[in-house]
């Protein structure tokens, strides 16, 4: 009878830092201001707010 050993996967590392979220949020705000009349800008506005809540965690 053979036994197999299973190992737990290592803990995932964060891909983005809090500073990265702040930079992305700033870039999204720049886009929103430059494209205020674009109908898709509301989606970018939602993204801006989600990025802000991610920074506060």
C-alpha cells in the first residue's frame, strides 16, 4: 500500500498594494473628468468608489 502526501498550497500574496489602489483611483478620476458626457462614465464612477473602499480595508 502506498501513501501519498498532499501539501497545502502556500498562502496567496496580494497582487496590488494600497498605494496601487490609490494610483488606480486617481487614474480613474482623471478619466471620469475627461469623459463626463460618456454614458459609460457611470461605470467608471462605480469603479472609483470600489477602489476607494478597497484602500480603506
